[in-house]
């Protein structure tokens, strides 16, 4: 038996419309009872109808209405009324009370007719047969009233279904499921309705709507209720709650007693849900109750599917929104939700991806790259910002992309959604600094700039005070770049000339000029490392003002060459008359 833990006892819920509240039905039954009371041997006639909480038969009507000494209620098996209901046969009690059960078409005891004989008179056989006939008529009237009530509820549920279906087309309508939950207690009075749903990224069925909010419901649906909803054959199942298997609840626990009607919500293969109707009374839900709840579960399924389709359409229509949410400097709020969102767009961000920022010369080049990514990647995570394109692409496809003629900054591969904001900053830095250091029209990875990231630390450690660093002020920018490429190539002139797109002899001439300016022997390999650090520090210092780089506090700028003296210009004397004439 399932146990449902809560933090407080539920408040009483007003009962629904009682049987017999329909004036037409009440008048018909009253006339029948009046006819019974008019029999010569009968003093009065009463009608008792069944209540489930508690299980008893309660007086609903009497003829004449002012008759005295009539008991208000009987439990099953108690007195002639209870015995007739329990045995489903007429019963005679002590004294003058005689009871006839009212059996429905399904052989259920819907009520009992009680007859009180007059003093010193006994009920004749004709009176008993007439009472049995009246019992059948009242049974038909009760059943018609119940069917009319059920039909009214079904009609109103269909109207509500139509309204909710129309409203569910708006994915921002968060109240549609709440409206479904409010229909549950309205259809079955005295109950609580709860909707539990499991999305693709969730492990269990989570509470998404409940009404009324009488007490805190479990945030995750208990396993026993989930199993009841998945039983063979489908459909609704009834589960009693409130007792442990041992029969004794542990001390300090607060339990909610009652019965739960569990109905699966029809969704898709990757999502499922259940609709619960919780009644704190020990009862058995009727077939009509089950039919209403199953239809209500279908309504909830329509609302959930429509909401999911709207969300999916919005996500697929605007993948660039997800791109900027992932690259947001504030960071990813829920990594699991981000991964699930990416999977719905067709991307697995657990596999290595890189952030690239590309700069094109023209808008046409940027549009071409944007279209290429969208062609290669379904719902590609790319956004075109004029002549700059930002995208998240699989790392292994970077070499296959058409990036000729573009300046591209690339981050390190990412497998964690929380790393993408940092990766975006790295890609921007690789593009902005790399193009200034190495020129345009090439792919620059942030890993290529690692050596430059160490230079500020060396500069703060005294690199700027070395003679090699001071000598770099004599070297122009073009020759400084030539020296850097040569040193990075390990003194290999052929490879350096190829990277600089120079002839080997031209490179030799430049190196000879650099050696003359610095007064060093570039063929001496022991001088390469100090010169390499000095040349990178010099290039970084010259680049800092335009690239927004931080090269350390108190780092002096390299000494500038003395400015050429301004040419001497003799000013001619201008007479006032000449000035005025001018």
C-alpha cells in the first residue's frame, strides 16, 4: 500500500451537488413517497441514499415531511435499513419499520425505502409489491439524474477542452495546465488534482500543476503511483495511500489517508506524465469517475503536446537565441537544460565544439560563411553580425569549412556548457590580437597566442630592463615581425621565408639589416631565446594601445628614436597695410 507523505492535514472540502437537488427530480420522488404514505396501512415513507464518506445511508426525504421518530442515518448492516442495503433484500425490523432496497441497473444499492406501518396494522402483500414497484421507479429516477449530471459534466469538460486547446496554441500561456488541474475537483467533488510530467532531461515525474493547494504535494511522483499508471492494458488505476507495509506509521511522520486515481497522460516516446485525483476518504472511484478523469488526462496531454510543439518551433526558428544564451558572459544557469535544448536543436555539446569568430572583408563573404554553416549543420548555431560571423561548430569540422580569405579566431575545444562564455572571449581575443600580430586572412587559434600570454609576467619580472628589449626600439615593425617569424621557425630560413611569402635572398637581406641595427649575431643559437622574448615583448607593447592589451603595471614603453628637428622657417614682416589688403 502506497504512503503519501505531507506536511499538514487537508482542510475539509465542501461536498458537490447532492442527489435530489434538482427540483424536477425532487418533485417526482416526493410524489412517489406521498403515494406510499397514503396506503391505508402505512403511516410514513422515507428515502435513504448512499454516502461514501463515511459509508452509510442518509435520510434524504420523508412523507409526510413532519413525521417524527425517524432516524437520520444507518451504517451497512445496522437496523432494517442497513440490513436491507447489505443483503439487497427487503428486511423487517422490530416494531413497525419495513425496508426495501433500491437496486440500480448495475445491481448496486443506490438507496433504501423505509415504510412505517400504522399502529396495530401490518403491511399487506399488495403494499409490499407496490413498494417494490416504487423502488424500481425511484431507481430509474436516481440513475437518470446521475446520468444527467454526468452528461452535464462531460459537456462542460468538452467545452473546457476546446477552450484549453485554443489557448494552448500560445506557448507563453502558463495557466493552461492550472486550468486542467482546477477541472479535477470540480468534476469529482472533495478531491485534489495533480499533474506530474517527466521531460527529456529529467529523471522522474515532476509536479507541474495542482488544485486546490490544500497541502504540499511531493515534488516528484512516488514510484508506486508511476507503476500503477504503467500497468498492463493502460487506463486508470486506483491506489490506496496512507499506510506502511508494516501497518504502523513511524513516529513523527504525517500521512495523508485516502485513495488515488492514477491516469497516464498520453505524450510521446521520450516524455510521459500522470494525472492524479486524490481523495482523502477511503472510497472506490466509480466507472463514471474513471471516464471523466481519463478524458481530463487527454486534455492535459493536448495542452502539454501543444506547448511542446510551440516551444520546439520557437527553438528551431531562432537557434541564434540559444547561441547567445550559451555565450552569455553571465554564464549558463542550468547546464542540464542547456544540453537538452541543444539536443532538441540537433547538437550534442558534450562532444568537442569550438567557438569561432570570423571577420570578412565584405558582407557577401560573411553571408557565404553563414550559409555554409547552416548547410552543414541542421539548425546551425551561427549568427551574422554584418561583416563578423560568430558560430559554435564541431571541432572536427573546422578543417572542412570554407574559410579562405577570412580572418578567423578559434577557441579551445569545449565539452562543458559552462566553458562557452570563456571560449567566446578567447575566440575574440585570437581574432583581434592575432590579426594585428600575424596579419589578416588566416585562422588563428587561441593556443597560438599562449606565448604572448606569458610575456606580461616576464615584463614585470625585469624583461623590459634588459639590453635586448631596449635595442628592439631601433627595429621597425616590418623587420620586427620578420625577426619574430625567423626565431619562431628555429632559425630555419627556408621555413621562415615561406611563412612570410618572401624569397630566401630577400629574407637574408632583411636579417642582415636587423643584425646591423641590433649589433648581434643572429646565427648564434644561444642568443635566440633572449631575443625571442624581447621581440615578443616589443611587439606586444606596441600593440597594447590599439588592441586593449594589458602588459603589466609600470612597464615602460620602448624608447623612441629621436625626432628629426623641425625645419627653420623665417617669417617675413607683414606691414599693417599689407595685412589689411590681404
